[in-house]
C-alpha cells in the first residue's frame, strides 16, 4: 500500500470582518445542487436538492482495498469511476494502489466539476459587495427560538459574544460556525483531486493518461445568490452549518475514514453539514446539473475508445437520482457497482 495525504488548507481570522472573504474561499469539492426556494412555505428537500436522494442499488460498499469504484462499460471499453466525498481532512491517508493500477495505461483521466476561484473577483466582491453579507436587522431576531438557542450555544463554545454575528445573514453565520476552529476559519481546497492529478502525472505510472478537466462552477456567483437567499434558505443554511459544527472535526474525520475504507453506505448517510446548504442554492444548483451532464458526456465519449479510462466524480453527484450513473443507465450503458 502506498498512502497519499489530502492537504490544501487555508486559514483566516474568524467572524465578522472575515465572513465575506472566508465564505468566498470555501470549496467543498464540487458538491452542490438545484434549488427553487422562496418564502412561500416549508422547504421540501426532495424537490429542492437533487443530492438528497440516492439510487439505492448503486450505493454499495467496496470489496477491493481503498475507496469504492464503479464501472461503466460497453463491448470494448471500461471506465472506472471513483466517487470522492465533498469534505476530507487534510491529513487523511488512503490506499491508492487500485487508483495507480487503473490510471496506468488509461486513455483519459476525467476530473469532474470543481469550484472556479478567481482571486480578483473574490477581492472585488469582498471590498465592494457588503450588501450580499449584512443583515438589515439583528440576525438573531429573525430566527426561530430553537435555532437561535443553538446558535448562541455554539457562539459560547467558540468563545464569542451572543451578538457577535448579528450583523450578518444566517447563511453566512452558518458557514462561519461550520468552519471555525480555535478562532480561525479553516478550509480545505481541492486536496483529494489535486493529489489524484499528481499521481496521474507521476513517473510511477508507466503509461500516463491524458487529463480532461471538466468545466467548474462559479463560486462568486454562488456567494451572491446565497447572500440574496430568502429566509427559509437562510435558516436551512444556518442549521446545516450548526450541524457540521456540532459533529465537530471528529464527525468529518470519521466519515472520510469510512470513505477511505470503501464504506459507501455510511458515507452517504452521514450528515452533509454546510454542503447541504450549498446544495440548495440556485446558481450552484444549475451549475451542478450542468456538471453532471458534462460528466455523462465525457464518460460516454471515453467509451468510444477501446481500452480503459478513469473518472473522478463527487460521490453524491455520482449516486444521486438523476445523477451521473443514473443518467448513464438510462442511456442503456452497463454500470457495475463496487460489490460486483
């Protein structure tokens, strides 16, 4: 076994002054969804979030060492598909022996949708886009009692005053509490996928594949949409951030370790934390759908060249109803699970 480590963490001072910039630097590895939330009533996640519902027969634990793989094939080509979760700790070690074997001699490595982060646009939004982040009235006054109590308890745990986030909207408060550690915002960017690209380019691979990076999604556009989100979505995002904070780093680490062992059922049943908020945001929703379609087209194209290929797709996007594998099956393509 040759372990590899996922690492690409950024840290920044927490709470009010850095809320805008902190959110703009978050990038949970390409895991978002479709949204049509308004203030008319309760949110039905079955309709709002296409990553809420998995195709159960595709959710199968691995038999080989390391993370789970799915296979898409026709008469003369096999595309090996690796599902990668939205969040992994920077120090996670994973058995990469199956990955290396499948990359060696592959025609192409398809890297699924990821966040596009423009430093210029981020700085511009941070300096001139306060209207996306500030609350017109004290934020806690807008919350249901139970959500307010959970937020205040979390702020006490963070050694902050109960009113320290009253000037920002609930969705951004959710992001801050989800990603705060010891007074800092700590975010991991692209560690897993970057490491996979490094392996594909390494001299250890005798016959290295061509790397095809699929179009990403606009993080700045997503931030703007989230800033203007109606109150039901604002509260959903705060709840999602609090859930992530309440589970702590231990919850994220345990889920990532299960993924590394190929325990797919346990990973997709775990709480998604703040990713659940992002999966219910309109602009990311549209772009996630486009990313799924791009992946389907890329895999379909790879099947035209005899031999083998590898694809790396965000796990829930891969297994969701209407997701990548579901679409391929609907086209009549053979899909095998990790248990076969």
